[in-house]
C-alpha cells in the first residue's frame, strides 16, 4: 500500500505536528498533489473541491491545481485532505471501479446519509461529517 501523504514513511510512528508551520509547509506539496488527483478521479468541480477544503477560495484551488506556489496549508485543510484521501482509499478497497469512484455522488440510504449523497453530506457538514463518512467506510471494511 502506498504511504499516506500526510504520514511519511520515514516517521511511521510519529504523528505530524500540524501546529508547526514548517511541518505544514513540508506536507503541503504532497497534500495538494493528492487532492488534485482525487478531485480529478471524483470529477469534483471547483465549487465542490473548494467547499470540501473548507476555507479555501476557488481562486486558491485553481492555483493549487496549476501547481503554482501556495503557502503552507492550514491544519484544517490538511485534516480535510487526509480524511478525503482515507475515504478514497477505503472505497477502492471495498468497491471496484467505477462504483468506488462514483460512490460519493450516489444517494445513500445509510443512517448517516438520510438519502443524500456522501459528497453533499461532507460539503454541508465539514470535518465532523467527513470523519463520520470515513468511519462508515472503515466499518464497511471491517476495520471498526
């Protein structure tokens, strides 16, 4: 399995100190690369990607996509990207394509979704909703 971009393989037991600006700056390029790839696979438009990232404007999203210089991402944005990548990886372990990539857009009758698509839940609910979706995926995998 590929290493998670926010948890480098050279420090496997160390949790990143996201309060440290230098650590966030170090993690930012990998996080951006992962998020751009994820947005492409999930076919997120600029509005959806920006909403999932919380406090980022669409202009900043476009700069990120073009690999233009971006300051260190905030703790909040790094956490959101980490959760989204975890959801993506979990879906890839559970479902085959194209369901693994379409799942976030499909209406879901699961208790936490109330008939709405996971993407809509995560956009509306922010980090708490992303955590719940991640836990749901982990439970489906048998991890909880």
